[in-house]
């Protein structure tokens, strides 16, 4: 598997860049490659051209977005789109320089903290007026995730996918299991699974990021959405008793987790669910990649159960991918026209014809063509009061890669050492969020 950024849609491996360039040219959409900061040169002021910074570098999603942009060209009244594609991780590594140079008119990025980070620096275009036209396409939660610290919108959502507790319907029917609604019911179910000879909760932490998803679920279920996002933004103290409660709750669940998680990747954990050796797995819906096509309809999920009735299950982790506009696009009129189009159901459903691992963000998108898992994912996301992105998207990248990753690993190694773990995380947060 190609390594992908935690919290983002997993991307399958594909062939040579030259082959992709040929395919894109054959589709009638130009593709550029090379160093992102050098190639993002805008449209040169050509009123008939829009440039598009693309981070979907693997074949399936790249073909999917190409099809959506080709459809835009067909109904745009003469506008053409030039795609500047960069390898997914390099795109993220270079985006700061890219935005400070000559970025493309429209460019791919992520909602939430990562969007706000650049909007707050004045490096991206204000889309508030556009949202006056497209706001009806989205839920309040998606608008919230597209809004920066100044209360203005700088992002247009395109696709997303949920995290939840996944299971095999046939196994649960055979064993008579029911979806738990509360933490106590989850513990009771896990206890029963253990007595039935199953690993209750598949778990993997070799890649460093999967455990972040468990922390997220516990934190916003216990402390609510606002505390969660404020903590990750450096506005709350990691040594706060509320954070301690999160780890104490996790400690209660750890005996039901798959052992030796630090030596296992998420694919192996997903395979244990597929093989009916594990009863549940908390992960993103991309875990379906590890299921044969004939078994994918046997996969189901439920949102992480309620812990604190004050917050219920009103928050869903559903990383949102979408698009921003350059601060000074060479073709601002064309950029806004393209972004308005991308907010509609048509291009999102065109995209999903090639990539079924995600769902459309447009709330009126026709879901009749969705598979069963997509239909449920769309419903869960639509009904959420709040949508989070994933720890490493909702906080400073340096904090995520060092303090959060190392802290969670240390906790898993020694859950009795949580006070020391949280002190270390708090100290690092103070240095990062000055």
C-alpha cells in the first residue's frame, strides 16, 4: 500500500506518470506535473482558462476528478481547465511555499483547522460571497468546517467519509449481537465477544495515526465538540481533568483491544475483521478496501456510542476534502465559476462513479446509486450537528506528528503512566501554540 496522510482518503497505487498524462490528455483535460510551487503559475490572466492544483495523484481518484472537471468544461461556455497534479504527500509538504508563490486559481485542500491555518494568514481567497449562493447545498456542519476564525468562508467541500465502529453483519446475526447505544453497552458487548472467543475490538498503531481516531471519538463524546476543537487548537490544557477522563475511559476499553497493536498496521487489523476474528473495528470507511467485493455488502457500522448525555452522539468524525481559491487568482471569475460548479451534486456524483470510497458533500446529491455503506455514511454525516476532521487535520501538524503520536504510543505501552504522558503533551503544546 502507498502511505497516505492520516485522516485523508486512502489512495491506491497506480502506474507511471507518463501514462496518466496520456490518459488525461486523451480526456481533453491538460495535466501538469513537477514541483508544485513552480508549476502553480496561474492561468496567465487568460479569461478562457482556469488552473487547478490537484493532490489526487493516484489513478482512481485522479481519473475521478478529471472526469468531473471534463464535465465542467462541457457546460462552462468555453472555459478550459489545466490540472497541475502533485504527488499527494509532496503537495502537502510544499503547500505553504505554493500559496506564497503563484498558486493555481483553484486548489485542493482540507476543511477545518488546516483550511483555517492558511486563511488566517491571508493566503487564500475569501469565498463568503460565493457561499451566499451555494450555502443551500450544504449542512450547517459543513459550513462550520469551511469557516475561518474571522467568520468568513474560504473552502468548498467536495467529498468526505465517516469514522465509525465497523462490523460484519453476518457475524453479528449469527451471534445475536446488537449495536450498543452507550459506553456501558459497548463494554458489555465487548465482554460477550471476548467470552465467545473473538477479539472484541481490532486495533493497530504501527503507523502512528490510527489511535488518534480513538482519542477523537472519546474526547468529543465525553467533552463535546467545542472542547475538542479548542484542545487541538491549543486553547485548552492537555493536563486538564477532562483530558485525563478521556484517557481513563480509554484505559477501561484497552483490555478489549487487539493486543500488540504497535506491531500491526491498519490493513492487518481490518483483515482480522474481514476474517471474523475480530468483532468490531473503529476506523474510517476506507477499511472496506480490505474486503473482497463479494463481502462488502456484509460490512456495516454505527457511530461511536454515547458517553456523556449532554453531548450524545452529535459529533461525527468525517474528514472533508474540497477546494480553496488563490488569494489573487489569475482568473478570478473562472475560479469562482468552477468552485460554484464543484459545490453542486453533478460533479460530486461524477467523481463517485470512479471512486466509491467516499460520499458527496452536497446534501441534495442523489444517493440512489450508492452502495449500502455509502448510503449509511451519507445519512450519518448529514444528521451530524458537528463534523470533525481527524486529529492530525484539526491541529498543528508538528503537534500531531510528535506530541500526539508519541503520547498515544506511550499511553498504549503503559496506560498507568497517563499523568506523565499528558504532562509531556501539555509542555509541547505550550511551545507550539504560542
